[in-house]
C-alpha cells in the first residue's frame, strides 16, 4: 500500500484529478501542503474537508468513465442484471457487464475504487489526527471531525464490500480477508484485516461521527447526522442486524418526505428534491463534461454514449411495475419519437431509460446533481428489516408509506414472509435503479446473478449466471498495490 494511500494535500486544495502515473506515485510532491497548516484553523480545515467531497467527482487514472464515486454507482449497476446496454455499439461498461474488468488486477476497474476510496480515507485521517488542535469554535471542530469520521467509514464500507467476501452474521467473527485498515497518516504498506475487523471499525467511526454531528448543515453535499444514520442503516442491513437496520433507517429519514409523482418525473437531477438526503450539488465551475454521472446515465445529454448505446431496464423487472405507478413512465417499453426523449440522432431501444433527464432537449450541459442517498432507500431498508424480523404488518405499513407516493392505486400488501420480502425487494430494484445498489444487494443476500430471459444482448453481455459465493464476487487487489506492498495478498483468482 506504500504510495497508494499517501495523502497528497495538494490534491485536496487544488481539487484536480491526477492525469498521469508520475503524479500518483510521487511520495514527496513539492506542492504538498503541511498538514499542520491545513488544519491550523477550522476555516482552513473546512477547505480541506470540502476538498474530500470534491474528490468524489473528479477523474481518476485519467479516464472520463471513472469520474469518482458517481461512476462507481453506474458500474455497480452494470455488474447486476437490471441495467441493460441497449445496443451492440456499446463500448463503455462492456467489461464491467461481462465481469472481466474487476477480475483483472491490471484493469482500471480493479485499481480505480481502491485508489479513490483510500484517497478519501487518507485525507480523512489527516483531518481526524489534526482537528482537535485547530483554532476555532468547538462546534465547528466537532462538525468537521464528525464528517471526516463518516467519510472514512463510508470509504471502508465500499472497499470491504468490493474487495472482501460478503459479511455473514451466522459466521461471526468473519475471519475472511477484508482490506487493510489505515487509521492514521502513513505511507507504510499494511496487511489486510479481516472482514469482521473492518466492519467493527466502520461502526466505531459511525458511532463517533453520530456523537459529533447534528442534523444542521450548510449544504446537502455534506454529511450530517441524518446521513450518518443512513449509513448506519446500510451497514446494519449488510451485517444482517435487522433491528439496527430498521431503527437507523427510521431515524435517518426524519425530516425528509417522499417526493411527489410530478417530482419523480422531473429527471432526477436536482439536489433540492425533498427526499434527497445527500448528494453532489453540481455547480457550474465543477463540471466533468463527458465524464459526469449524467453524461452516462441520462437519456438526453448530447454525447456519443447517450446517442449510440442508451441504458435500458431489465424487461422482466419492468413488466412487474404497475401501469398506474409513476415509475412505469421512467422507462419506455416500446419507444417512439412521441413517447421517449433522446438527443438528436439518438437510438431508441425497448425499455429505454427516462428516469435521469437533464433540462433541455437535447441537453448540452451535464450539470445534473447526483443522489448519494435518498429517503426512499431508508423506507425500503426499514421494510426489509421488519419483515426479516417477522413484523409483517409493520413492514407492509412502511412499504405502503413509500409506494403510495409513487402509485395512488397501491393497496397495503397483505402478503407475509417470503412473499412480502420479495415484494419489498422488487420495489427496491425499481426505486434504486441506476443509483449503484444492485450488485452489492445480490452479494449481501448471497443471491445469484441471473440475466436469463430478459432483454440483454447475448453478444454484449456474454455472462448470464454467477452462483453465490463464486470468487468473481470479489474485486481483485490492483497489481500496483501487490507490487508495492509486500504485506498484501491477492484474492483468489
């Protein structure tokens, strides 16, 4: 890990992406800023923490298709079965769809999330180590340190799910290899900790963050107490801690109301939406142009990606959406010029995505905001956790509270047990399509990948089935990490 997770404070303050390998490997960059100066005051510290949030959306490894965490959201859905590449002209995301990219230790996809999330961690570690000494109001120090702790937890949660085996509550302690825990600024390589160790640290950091943060904040782009509780709900769900998952999900969404049907059809590009809890507020001076989230996920941005191989929904999933549900309008079964929006010359394919849409037809700006966390997810987590606890009535009530805002004709489910769970998971797949959950949902539930019978193009996907527990559910540790860190070991090939 030496040189991989080293914090380059120049990155934080200049807020640029690294475009060449020499920048990435430079252990002592001349432009580095002393950590003491960066965190000497809470004003300076706020700039440093802002830099971490900005690094969520810059390009990594010089690749426009790997522009930060939003790019990973799209990639993780391509690894599942519900996001379909619409034409054989596809170029981006074919390797991800075929499960070849993350299984090559020299591929960009094995290195990209590893580099990105450890870069967040390294910058957060500097803040955690220095904020107590900063000059400024204690309330500001608490807020900034709480954000740094939550950002570190968020990053480890992503890393351990990608590079480790799934968490199994029936096999505690989970002794399988996770990722190295680095909890202070360092350039030394470390061995991989166990999955149990990593989750213990994630929960410790989130608990500490919750004790420091409040629900107030300047902008939804920053983490507050509600977001921390949302992260705690996600973690508890993955750990099969159903009681905590239900508890934290209910607490997290306090103050956030489900959007109306009209808002749902408005394009999923505005952080001001009433149910968005956390996201990227895309300002004019922060564009990634053809590398942005909406450059790949929207239906109407005027780019080669959107024009030539639009994204579509799994036909088997779409066919289960009620026609009275507003979400049925977010994809078009049989598109024509009259009922689907595409840029000029854009291909229209069956079940084409219309969920993500930018202003203008065509749109020449990729300036859409990005949803990292929405209250809808919290309803779905609580409902799933309650049914797994045997509280069928409670689960159905929570599910109804969400789905009635999407479908006025929806009637509270009378299903129980597995049937009710399947209904909840169906709504989760529809609701969170394109927001980066499906691959990790399959993995946490120890469920198979199954693309059979849907509208996937055989010559594009090649891969239709992967059994639970297959080694391919784990990303390979990047070769550059293996070569530079003698303490690290590779995942099974």
